[in-house]
């Protein structure tokens, strides 16, 4: 909506239009226009004279409407052969239609108009778009019918345009969305493709034209040549004594004397034979009744061929659009203009019938352009303005999610501060980043050996593993495991029932492995919030993930496991270590790479751990050596220190979560929440009319519908836009290609911020290790696990780049954990056994 100007230049007269679109629920268009002549001396003078004349007419028009003080957007219909490089940049290839203004060919016509307006200095306009008349026609009709995606002109000349998929337009960068392609179909056949259907009359017309060998298709179908075709046929038939008693007149032998208008008149009259007689008499002939009937028939044949050829090429365009969309049945509208289409009594009807016969699987509507292509230029301008406004509105919304280098450095600085507060005895109680001691004081050195059991409990399924660490340095690890489920009644029963079930599964596994009754060291990955007091003592603080087993909270889970083993009296296990999944990941990767001293999980949730100097771990006595610290960094920001980075969408997701106000950093970076952030942004865009045409589906209102796996799929580089639309349709969201582009951009922005924030946190960790050790540079490896890190197409790359950017003095490698955290628990047990044996020796 708004006010727009348009210039329509395509011949000796040109139009200036003012178009006002009001939007009060029902859009309404007001229009004023005036036609100005271009004197012949200006058409053949200099380009400066021509564009000064256009600027003067524009000024007079604006003066008359009292809008000279407004800086209005303008669309420019320029119907001459041009090479268009942008929406507002078009270089004239060559003048046609009698124009010969010097200094214009090869130059940008938009720049020439702008200069002419600047030379005047009494008004200013914003030239937004330059289009040809075919595109203008499509846009004019597209205002009334949103299915209009083809423009057609059949008048003095002929051309067509249509909306093509960007991925097929090699001349323009980008493969998403659609772009209107100006076909310039008049040149169809210039390469000889139509030679087998061109007649001797077509060849004669071409040889006598100003541009022989060019625009051959146009010469077979357009109004400029139809009358001449009829004249040549009449001349040949007269010479062969088939008409007019073999007599010819000077008028009949004169090029251009039989006009296309004559064809319309002859075919239009109820008594067309009488009209044919009038035309033939005007040409100096004395026709018989049979001559008049034959002339009427020749006109029918020529105009029908024109309509049929036009229909055949339109059918090819419709077939292409249908294939592009992959629809079983296409519904499309063609906007049409041109004197032949509008004024010939039967052309339109014949064209429609032939198109429907050629593409029976397309429902085609033909819509006449009543306001010419000038209104279309204004509509292109209006659309460009609307898209620019909507783009600005979306970018303003997404801007807070796009973090600068300085902002990320600040996140890193604050994370480091919160780490120090968590380590300090004085501030630990109030620190959100708890920096919990794990009592894991060494990583594998390659000399570990033996058989170890591991339990990996972190959800409704849990794993029992046998891990065989072979002799010799880095001798390799052999693993056997079995997955067991925990029934809901056990999850919600008593603690004794839960741990008896776990021990029953261990017994089953030992029997399955043929090791019944064997006593082995055991490592226990227990991924619930715990307070760890030693390597083999961990107090459960609270159940999460749907567990509610009574009598466990506040108890040592190792003791509960040992008691269940003793109750069974079948075997004995030495529970050496209890760890969380992050520490397990670090140890798994640590076996592969001795530089691995950091663990990171970015999946449903997120956490990190690293080897901290014992002197800094104030909650544990002792100054020597190092200890792995479980950061519990998901709670970073719970004290408000990230409030200036949190957006309205982060706040909305947090408020509706099960633990409002808790784990705020995790809610900005982990897989459980990214889809919800995206969904909230999409709802905001839709409410403001920036997406899905303002229509919110019930599915979009459903929490949790936008799973993080969809983010990974939508952002996949190899995924075409049609597949993105298919994903959205699966979610009940009817989208256009433009909607799909916007959704993809939102997913990209949200996932990129998550990866950058994760990278900023990791930069704080590796820099702290480096500073702890007083090193100028640090070489360190981070062991990583988690579905978001592993499956998202860009997350890992963006995170790596962020760490490199924010911690330039650290050479950080990332190693994916291939065997999960269960193997890590076994390796911690192996390391602990190695150290214990060394101590005993």
C-alpha cells in the first residue's frame, strides 16, 4: 500500500501514472494518468534531450496533482531490447520503433532518467524498478489474481514472461525462490528451429523486413505482420489466376496496404464477406463473390495459425511451470495485453481453446490487462517496496540474535568470571555455574589394561557395557554392550525397585557374555544432577527426565547400587567411579588423543567439563595436580548476567518451560530448545503479516512441533526449496517458496547464534587452561558428543570458527566421541584402577 508513480515508454507517446493503493482490509487502487507525445526531433536527437523531455513531462504531471514535494517511488516500463542486471538497472541494447536518440545505446536508462531529474533540481523520486511491458502486464494482472505467473503480449509485436525457479537461472546467483524471466520469445526460430513450418510467405516477409533473420517467431504471429501475410497470399493466388481473374492492382502490390485491422474487421462482421469486398475494392480490385469468400477464409487461416502457434509456446511454458512445482495439476493465470488479443474478434477464443487442448492437466485462466503495463510497473514498485519493508522488519527482529565479535568476547569474559565464582569457596553457593569437582584426577596414559564393566544411565533406556582395554600403549579397546529399558512403573516406584531392576539387567548381561559370577571393576555414568563427594560417591540432588523413584534424592547412588548387588547375592562388583556423561565423553576421547582435556556435550541439553588445577578447586583439599571439573554450564546466566543477550523469544521459551528461570544458557544453545525459539519467531512474523500471508495454523501454535531435527534438515545444503516446503507441509504449514526462504533464514540465525555462544563458552574454558599453566600458546583437544553437534550441517563449523576467533592463542582440535559416555565411565575406572595399583605398589 502507498503512493507510486509509473512511466510507460514504448512508442511515440508515453504515459505518466500516479497509483495509490490503500489497505483497509480490502485493497483499493486509485489511478490518475496522462499521455504525452514525444516529438520526432527529440526521438532522433540526443539522449539528453529525450530524457530531459521525459523529466519535464513528469514534473508537469506531479505539479498538476500537487505531489511535487513528495519523494515517491517510481516504476519504469521501458519496452525496448535491454540487458537487465538488477531490478533498477537496465542497459539499452538497441533502439527500435523509430527511436534513434544518440548516446543511449549501451547505457543504463535508469541512470539517464536520474541525471535528467537531478539537472532540473525541482523534484526528486526514487526509481525502484524498470520492467518491460510483458512483465508490467503480468504484474498488473497479478494484483487482481495471485495465481498470475505468466505475462503475454500479442499486439504489434509479441513476447511472454513467467516466474521461473531461481535454481534454473544460471545467469543469476542464488538458487532459492523464483524470478520473472523475460523470454523475448519473438526470436524463437532464429536458429532454424522453425524452418520446417515456416512458409514461403514467412520467408518473403522476413527478407523484406528491417531485421532479416531476426524475430522469426514474432513475424509469424504478431499484428505487425499478419496483414502483410494475407496480402502476399492474395498476390500469389492472383498471379496463379486463382483470384481476381488473375488481375493485380498497384495497391495490392504495395507493402503494408492490407492491415491487421482489416483482418479483424473481415472476421468480425456478421457479414464478413461484405467487409472483405469493401477492403478489396479499396485496394483497387473488382472482386467476385468467390474472391470475397476466399479472402475471408485466408484471414481466418492466418489468424488461426497465429493463435495456435502462440498456444503451443504457452503450453510449453505451462508444462515447465507444472514440472518445476511438481504438481499433478497446475492452476495458473496468464495476464494478457496487446491489440491482436484484445481487438481481433476470435483470436482470444482460439488461443484459449488450443491451450486447454494442449495442456489438459492445467487449469488456465486468461486475464486481460485493462490498465496497460504502466500500472504493472507501479505494482512491481509496490511489491519491491513491500518486500523491502517486510525484509527490514524481519531483519530488525532477527538483529538481536546476530552477535558481533565484541558481543561474543563479552560472553566469553562473563563465562570466565562465572567459572571463577563457581570454583571459589566463598561464592560457590550463589554461583549459577557450579564447577563441581568430579574427583577424576587423570586422563588415560595408554598403559591401562583389563576388563571393566560400565553402566550408562541417563534416560528411559540404559546400557550395560563390557570394555576390554588391551595390553600395551594405546593397544585399543574392545566393547560389548546391551541396551535395556526401564518400565515406567519402575521409574515411578521405589529406589530399591529401580536399583534391583538395574542389577537384574547387569546379571543378565554377565550371563549373556558368559561371565556369570565374575567380579569386575565398574564405572557408572549417571546423568542426573548430583553433588559428588569422591570419585565413588555421588549424592542425587533431584530426579529429572521423568524419573520419580522414591528414597533416592539425597542418597549416594553408588551405595544404592552396592546394596542392590548385595541383596542379589549372585556376584560382587567393585564400583570404582561415578561420572556424568560429559566427563565420560572427555575420557572416551582422551583414550584416543592424550591432548584431550575438555569434554563437551551439545545435544538435547548442553554441558562441559575440563581439567582444572587442584589449587583452584577450593571445594576440595589439596594443591597438587589436576581434577576434572563438571561445569554444569547450562545454568550460566541464571543470575541475570546474560539478560542483555536474551531476546523476547528466549524469554518466552524459558517462561513456558518446566524449569522457568533455570538453565538459561542451555535454553539458548541446546537441541531441546532451538526448535521452540524458531517456532516463536515464526509465530511473531506471521502475526505481523511477514510470513505465511499472516495466517497462523493451529499446528504452528503447538509447543514442541518444531523439533531440532527439522532445523538440521532445513539447513542442509543439498536440500532444495521444494523439500523445505515439504517439511513445512508435514508440520501443517502451507508455504510459498518465499516463506520457505524466510523459515530457512530463521533456522540459520538461531542455530548460528547457538554455535557462537557455545564457541564463546568453550573459548573461555581453553583460555583459562592456558592461563592456569602460564603458557603463551596451548594445544588442546575437546572431546564432543551430542546430536546437535553431530547432525546439524553447520553447527560444528561455526563453533570451531568462533573458538579460533575468540581464543587465538589456543590451538584447539575437536574429536567426536564415537562410543558414547559409557565407554568413558569404563576408562575412568581403568585409570582409577591403574592409579590405585600404582599406589599399592
